[in-house]
C-alpha cells in the first residue's frame, strides 16, 4: 500500500469516497463521442467568476456544479444559478444522475437565509431552487423548501421563484406544505418514459410523479407546473408522445426535453443522440398538444433560460385567457 503525504499539512490524505458507491461494481460502458451539435460554452468570464464567488461565500451548493450541467458557463456568466438545498448527498441512486449518493448530513437551518442572501446579492429576477432527494426526512424536506421560499420573498420580494422538487414519495402532507408557500413555478421532472423507470429511476414511480404535478394544479391553479424528460436512453418516439399526452392530462403547462449526456462510464449508457431536427419535431408535437411553453433542444435542461421562459410562460397564459 502506498501512502501519499500532503507536504503542507504533514498528515496522510484521507481516501476520497466515491460519489456513486452503488455503481462501483457495474461494468464500464462506452461513453459515446458527442456530435457537433452538442457544444456548450466553457466557463471562465469575469461574470462567471463573480457568480461563483457569491455561491462559495454563502457556502451554497448548486445543481449546476453537482450535476455537471453543460450550460454552467453560459448561465453563470448571466448570473443565473440553480441552488440545490438540503445538502449535496442524495438518498436515491438514479442511473443517469451525477449527484453524489449516500447518507446525507442533517439539515442546515441557516441555509434558507443564506440562499435568500445570495439571491439578493446576485439581483436575480427569477431563481430556481432544487434539492437532493431526502427520503430520510419525515416530510422529504418539504418544510425546508417552504422556509427557503419565505426567506427569498423577504430578502428579494421582486424575485420570482421556481422550485424543482423531489417526488415526496410516501410523505403524506408534504406537497401541501410546499404549495402553501406559493412558488411561482412548481417543477418536478419525470425524467424518462414509464418503461425505463425500473432501470433509470428505480426509486421513483411514474404515476406518482404525474399525480404529484396534477395535485399541484388542484391545490392552486395559479401556480405554473413544469416537467421534463431526457431522450437518448433507449425510449421510442411513440413513448415520448405518450408522456406528452399524460402531461397534458395532468394540466402541466411547460415541458422541457433534452439530450441525456452520460456523466461517467458507470452511469446508464447513451442509446443514441437525437438530432436537432428530431428535437424540432418533438417541439412541434408538444405545441400542438397544448403546452403553454415548450423547450426541446439537445442542451435543454430544466432551469436553462428559466427567467426568460417564465416571462414567456406568463404571456402565453394571458394570451390563452384572452382568447377564452
């Protein structure tokens, strides 16, 4: 055994824990070369550095970093960041996700105030708050979401709030707590088609997630609902069409569709890359089915351009109501 000595501290370095211990025994799969139409802007501008400094100063976690989002350079340059609350360790082990899996730390009760302070310092018009799954908590973290929403309302009253939540599976009453806090947009991603849930999202249930979004509308019809899926995991186009129909039956306002990108060789392999023309076709079909907003491109992610999309979402609802 070789021990590497840190010359600065004089103490042996602790072995780094794997981010995904549950995936370590899986065979490696080939990571396909990205086609020319998947090119993201590399981070490095002064505005990017300023956003990063504010995030680090407040000891915050962002899904932009934890999920290795390809749009981080573009978004942080524009001072857009998606804050990930309740820690950086998830209790689920989805086959597509790069967020670390394991036993989370206890909740930080000061986190809502730190997030609100960062939102105010960044001067955000629109903020997206997401989280890891916290199946270890009695309410799945619902009250923490509500506390964060209330803190942002107090610190930055002109900022609109979008949340991207877990499914609160088997957490009775949790959804009602979050909805009562009145976020402007409630997003919960279905991620993939029902047939692939067992292999891609084994800890979740497709129809529970769909019912969760439908229940939001029943509790507060004024809250916009949003959901997204990835393609490239082995789904058929017809299955994507069926998910769209299910979403519309649940009165979901906004659908996002993006290309799955494999984080490591241990994650679910990419079945294929959908072309820009195919994404255009999906967008056309989604609009025909009645969604208020559609974002379908290879690099579409849940919170990409969220502030601009929220303005379009409000305008689309107003236009629809005027026609009615």
